[in-house]
């Protein structure tokens, strides 16, 4: 019979368990946090596949123009040179053999070089409007060296987008990407003809989106090397999709300085579709001139943050005037979309089909109100007709409150109200001290103090008496045809 030493067996079992646990700990993986840590990416993206994929659809565009000079100009120049030699040398101009002259009137000469890319297999090509502007002939050269005369389907200066057509089929064409998915810091590539050097490839990253340069469109900013001749070429993401048209550069020397701008492809395609369908772009308008809302003005009138578009003038009889918009209003929403910056408004209105009725929110004298406007078709602005002749103005009058900020004002006559198209207001007869420092000057018409409407000198004095002198006083005024806000800062 075998006797078991249970005490010894238990001791050995515990020792084995401890040894097994120690061995297990030695081979355990790193904690979950270390496992999920992203591995650093090494190397730069390879653009070779993108070039092979997109390059065949990128074209070179040359433009020609006919010489329209006057034949008499050469004779006049000869006479001027004869006079120069006679006066300064005392002899007639020597008979120097002349080299071949340039093209004569009616003949064509090179005008410029740009880039473009093929939108469809049947030969529609997109480029910049400024590339083909003023051209009498457009020549499109494909990467395989085939050359075609192109017909300008349409161009739109406002967005700098143009579409031309060549007679060819079965052409390679680009794929259009989703600009909303483009991220700042993302790699992008450009193909074009800088300085006439065809099929040149450069690359960089997206530096900013929705960059406002004062133009109609919000641009994509990149650090891709773009130079003269790249205009109209594609900006391509790493998926081989065109997300923009290279259009502008910021430069003090005429060459690349690290800042380039491209037209977003979603906006460009919207324009291109209209150009292909109608040959022109139809845009909406409401008849207002606008400006940015500054932080100081927004805080002083109770708007909170600087947002919206400040209405500086309203076209008499225009859509906005009929809707009840007034100079000094701040448009904060249009057709259900918030207006964060003044430049948002013309883009939203311009993309609205003429004849459409749109809801609009305006901030006026401390509160918001809803208006409805029928959008009209955009047309060139008409010159403003000014009244002729001078009118005798009433003498200025000023209360102690007005004098304390350096203002003397007077009531407007009925003729002045009609000329300015306002219901009331007071004319500035003199501006000194705080008022002058704020930028107010003689001849301005004050329409509002704070959020109080000013219809007369009495209203002006009452509003000014209620104003908080410990804070800047916002003043809405008209200067010529435009309205603006200025801040008077009384001395404490």
C-alpha cells in the first residue's frame, strides 16, 4: 500500500502554480493602450500612380488673338524717331535695315498659355475664364501631342470658370471628388503647364479650406507650387479625384511663394453645368450692398458674436427693398442657412434660382425679424443717379449731450429724405472730439443711436441721453449711398 504525503504534495503543487504564473507573466502582451497606439508613418506618398491615372486627361491650352493695331501707328513712330534724331543729334535718322516685323493687322499672334482638364469623353474641357478671355482662337494640346481647335462653350468671370469643347471622342477624363471630405493637411497634387512646360507635376498639402479672398468663391488654399501657366489645371487628391481648379497665387515677385488657391470643384461643376446647358450662368440677386460685422459693433448692438452681413445700402425698388430690408440691418440667415460671414450671403443668393421666394432673418434695433424676399436675376449694377444742385440746409443744433461727444446735427428736409431714400435721420453739421475720432464727419446722416431709431434731432437727443457712456456708443449712419456702423467712445 502506497502512502501519500499530502503535506508534501500540497507544497509541490503550490510551487508549480507559482512557476506557471511567473512564466505566463513573462510572455503576456503589452497593455491594450500600447497595442492600440498608432504606428508612426514613414516616408512620403507615392504620386506615380496618380500621374499615370490623371495625367492623360490634363491638357495644355494656348490662345491666339488677332492684331488690331492701326497701320498709321508705325508711320507715327517713324516720324517721332526722325524728330528725336534731328533734335538731339542734328542729323536725320540713319537708314537702318529693319528686321522682320511682327504680325500685321488681322493676323494672329500668341496671347497666353494655360492648362485644363477633360470632363467627358466627348471633349468638354474645363479651365479658368481668364485663360480664354479675349482669345480669338483656342488651341488644346493633349498629352499624346494631338492638337485641336476648341470652341468656347461659355465662361464666367465671377467664378473664373470656363468650358471649351474639342471635336474628339473616346478621350480620357477625370473623376470629380467630394470637396466636403477634403481635410486640411491632406496631400494633393497639381498637373499643368507652368511657364509653358507641359505636364509638370507638383505636390503639397491643403493649407486651409473656405479661404475668403474677397472673391465670389471660398478657395482651397494649398502650398502646392503653382506658377503662371498652371491656371486651369486640376488639383488632385490621393484617390485620383479632382477637387479643385488651380486659379490664383499670392506672389510679390510673379512666381511661387508657398500660397496657392484653387476653386472648389463642387462650385466649379455647378457653374460648368449651366455653361454647358445655357452658355451662361444665371444667378440670384436681392439688391443690397453689404459689409462685415465687426466684433465691437456686434457686442455694442446686442448681436453677441460678429456674424451676418451688414446691409450698407438697399437698391430702391429692388427685391430686398420690397421685402422691407433697411440699411443698417444685419442679415443673419438666408433660406434656412446661417450667415457666418458677409461673403456667405452673395454665395447663397447667387446659387438661388431667380424667381424663388426665400425666407430671411435680419437683426434690427436689438431684435430679429423674419422677412420674405423674391430673388431676382443678377444683372450688371446700374450707376447711381445723384440729384443735381445744392439745397440750403437748416442750421445745426446740438444738445449738451451731443456737444459732450463733439456733434452738431440738424433735421433732414423732405427733399433730402427723398434723395437719400430714408424715412428719417439727422445730418451731421459738425464733428469734433470723440465723434471725429470715431470717423464721423460733416455730411453724414445718422439713422440710429444704439438700437434706437433716429427720425429727428429730438429723437437723436433722447437716444443719446439714454446711451451708456461707460461703453462705446454704436452709431448707424449713411455716407453717400452706403450705410455703416461707427463706435463713439466718450471720454470718462
